[in-house]
């Protein structure tokens, strides 16, 4: 009896250790997948579709198509991030070696499987919304693939594609409830602020992009001209933020948030850009621009 009990306890300990190892590996794998799909960007995308639907709604909102569109947009984004990381393995070994695929936390095969899963989910969900939503997802998926494979190697072309797709998220939210016209203003705001951020990120990634043969705007034209481009785009964005209030499209609440938070943050980003040049300063600018997009959305909703 004692011998049997000892054997049982021994096997139980071995099994427990084995189970713990499996659960730990699953937990680490799940964390790696979450990082791959960029959870903050996913949340911003999800909320952006909902904001777009609220802006476009002339009456009661039908939440089922809006939620389907929100999840479809998140899965499209996740698929786009994955295919980009798959094509960027060599670049990330230099720029971001701690990322999930170059670090080995997610294998090349696992990344491809996840890509097709997210792609399929986005197509299925968009099909149940309407034909226009489905076409937008198909077109976005193709653009993201072309961006990852070819377009990001052409100065500004890749940046414009990413910024365009970010703005398209708002149009998509309007399409989900059948009224995309009202989303043009937030879509253009998102396009401009993300185009600025894309150029900043290219400045940050110059070393890795050079080694991979990618000719981004900062590589081809230099940092000084990149700063001038960012300055011109930022001035254009600041002037554009005044348009909805001056033409009485949005209320005073919009103007207050824009003038007290959004535009001062844009000016602060320019101050950092032209006063300090380091990787840390570029990362700070990139994060501030991402935060500023959220403040911009808040201003639009309040307005």
C-alpha cells in the first residue's frame, strides 16, 4: 500500500510539473500573440469604428453591424501586423530583436497560421455586414500585403498607404451603418496625424532599413528634409483642425479640446523634433502622436 502511494505521489508530481510547463508555455505563447497584434492599436481601431458609427448615426444605432465591423477591423489590423512582421524578420533582427518572431517566441509557421486565421475572421465578419464593408476589408487586406512586400520600400508610398488605411477605419464605421459621409473629417484627421507619425517612425528605423535595402524618405532625402516634411504636415493638420469649428460642423466643445490639448501637443512634438535628435526623442514623439489621435477622437465626439 505504501509503495503504491509513493508511486502515485511520484507520478502526480511529475504530471503536475508537466502540466505546469504546458500551461506556462501556453501563457507565454498567448502573451506573444497579444504583442504581435499590438493590443493598444487594436483597442484604438475598435473604438474608432464605434466613434465613426456614433458620428454617422442619425437615429438609433444598430449595434450588431457596428460591433461586427469593429471586430472585423481589429482582425484586419492583426492580419496586417502579422504579414508585415513576417516580411520584416531581417529588419527587426536589427531594429527590434526583442519582437516576437525574431526572438523566436512565435515561429515563422505559427505566424503564418495566425495570419490566415485573422484574415478569414475579418472576411467572414465583414460579409455579414454588407457588400461595401466586405469590399473594404478585401481591398485593405490586399493593400496591407502590398505594403509589407513592396510599397514600404518606396519613399512615402508605404507611409501614405498606412495613413490612408488608418483613415479608412472611420469610413468603414460609417459604411457599417450606411452613412459614411459624416466620417470624412475624422478620417482626414487620422490620415494626417498618422502620416506624420509614419515619417517619424522611419527616422527611428533608419539603421535597420538601410541594412535591409529599404529606401524610406529619411534615407533618401535625409533627416533635415524629413523634419521639414513633418513641419509642413503638422502645420496643415493644425489648420485643418480649425475647419470643422469655423464652418460650424462641430460645436464649441470640439474647439476647446483641440485648442487646449491637440494642437499644443502637436507644437510640443515639433519642439522636441527640432531641439533634440535621438532615438528616445523620436519614440517620445511617436507615442505622443498616438496619444494625440485619441484626444482628437474625444474632441470629435464631444463636438
